[in-house]
């Protein structure tokens, strides 16, 4: 199987691919343990254990890297792009990555010899003698051979920490893209629900006017008039609440994109349809697709770093060696340093052997081994959480698709019922209670349809996030502002 997330045509029917996959996910267990003896095995569905070819794995990462473009909504794409460039969490994670790179470079520099240059000038006087000058210059060099691999292990730990920082940055980007998309979907849903509330309020206001005329003519009681007033006021009361939620969503999007609250008011105030992803979705999920998730990658790097620190702590129990030397010139005048100066040189080799430290070195090894076990357990927990995220997203997607189909049928029937009820009421064939019930049902079903459509789009976002969409291994360490735009 190939770990791809691509549309297929034709689709058997909406939701079928997801339903089939969901049943496969529950069918059995295999193990998800990437190469490396330090990583524990984690139970996974059997269908996920297939190995993917490098080309297929690369295609999967490409398909998932800019998943928001599959919604075919330019505004959504622009918002996500702006957030990845300007959000404060992303910038903070980028700074943490730069710090980890610098720490790795410091550790790497310590592997080679160090060379220093020095110079000094001295003027002194003793008793009644004339003052004398002395000038010195020279070079010092030292090197600690890494006989037992302690320095190499420390460097490996720093390298793993740097990679973990890179994937932590990617994890921030993945979460941010999903949060922006969900908030944008919620905004469009609220705007749609506001339009529905206004439309229903207009119909109820018209019915209220007719009821008042009929009441003035003595054809209906004041009870019908009061019920009509109560129904229209209840609908009108929803509008301020929707306006408030819309403003809050706009403020959230502004902050997510690194702007002040209210900055997107003019740009996004005009209502637009809820972004919808393609429904003809086919999924195959071998283990390589799960490892696309940056949090799983981060957990792997944490295990690698902990394993290297165990090796470094163990190497500290053995002798260490050091080579050093100096070469210098000494003269009574500054000009004599280049001609006629005396040469001083030295060479030193030393060895240090730990004899007794009260068990501190062994305790340090045990400490790092315990840290390794924590990292292994953390990796296992991350994988299990990833499995749950994907499974929950699939189940929610399937359930909401079925729910939306039912609600759309109910909404169409409610619209017909409300139209027939108003016509019969205006003709005096039924009482007002039937009209009131049909109008309430119509508002409820239309609002539920709009909410469920948004929930379905949000489910798609959560599925893409659960699969690790929103980054690629090549772009994880590259600031979004320097990254070329992704294309479909």
C-alpha cells in the first residue's frame, strides 16, 4: 500500500472509503517501531504495518504538506500562509531551533583540537637597577582524544536534540494550520447561520403581521398573536449572539495570523460559503504515513538523544586523555621578537583515571538509563495518541456525513411543511400552532445543517492534522517566510 491521501474518481459513494478504512483499522494489530533498538514496539492496526516505497512515502508527504489547498478556498489558503509566517508560536519555535543548532555546533567544535594565541608585554624594576622590558608571544594547542566515544555520544545527543527541535517546530506549524482552518470554517458557519436566522426572522415577522391582521378582524385570539410575537423575538435574540461569536472568530483569526484583534474585520466581514474538502477521498495508511506526524518524529529523536546520553555517561567512567603543547618567543624588545628572540616550547600528555567517586559515575549512568526509559514510554504514548487521533477523526467523519444527509432531507421536508402551513393558515384551514411548530422546526433543521456542514469540514481538518499534514521533512527547519509556496 502507498501512504497517499489523494482523490479518486469515481467514488463509490460519499463516506464509503472512510467507512471501509475505519473497519480495517479495527481488524488487527501489528507493531510500529522504526529502525533503532532503543524504540519500543507499539500495537497498531495490521493494515498500517505495510512498508511504503520511498517514492510513495515522498508523494504522501507532498499530498499532506499543503492540505488546506484541497478546500479550494483562496481566503483559507491565504490565512494559513500568513499564520505560518507571522504567528508568535512559530517564531518562538524557530528561535528554539536556532538555539539547538548553536548548541550542536558548540558540541561539534569540542571534538577537534583547540588553538590559541597569546602575547604579553612587561616592564619591571628591581632595586636600583634600571627598568627592563620583556615581550612574549606564542601559540597554545590542546586536544582530547575521544578514545571511549564519550564526546561522540554527546555530539549525537546534541544532533538528536536539534532534530527534535526541528520537528517540534513542525508540530507547531501543523497545529497552527489546523487551528486557523477550523476557526475560519467556524467563522463561515456562523455567518451562514446568521443568514438563516435573518431569513427565518423575516418569514416569522411576515406571519406575525398576518396574525395581527387576523386578530384585529376577530378571526384568531390574542393567544395566537402573543405566540407569534414570542416566536419572532426568540429568533431575533439569536442574532446578537451570532454577531458576538463572529466578532470573536475574527479576533481569533487576527491573533493567529500575528495581527491585532479587529484587523480582519473588513477583509472577512462579507459572508462566504463554508469551505468544503472533496468527498471522494481514498486513504491507505501504512506505518510510514503515521511517522509523517512531527510529534512521532520528535519522540523518536528524544529516544535517540537519551540513548546517546547513556553512552556518554558510561564513557565518563573510563580514563580520559589529553594532549597539549605550546610554542613561544621571548625577547627584551618588541623588535627582537622577529629576530634573535629565544624560543620556548613544551609538550604535555596527561591521563586522568577515575579511582573513587562514591558511585557517582554509575549513578549518572542509571539516571540516564531512567531518562531513556521515560523517552521510550513517551514515544509509545505518542504513537498510541496518534492512532487514537486518526481513528477518532475517521469515526467522526463517517458519523457526521450520515448525519448531514439525514438533516438535509429533514430540512427540505421542513421547508415544504412550513410553506404549506403558512398557506393553509392564511386560508383559515388550520390554527396558528401548526404554523408555529413548522417554523420552529425549519429554523432548527436549517441551523443544524449549517452547523453539521462546518463540523464535517472541521473533521477533514482534524484528519489531515492526525495524519501529520502541514509540513514536510525538508521544510521543517526552514522558516515559512523563506519557504516556496506549496502547490497542489
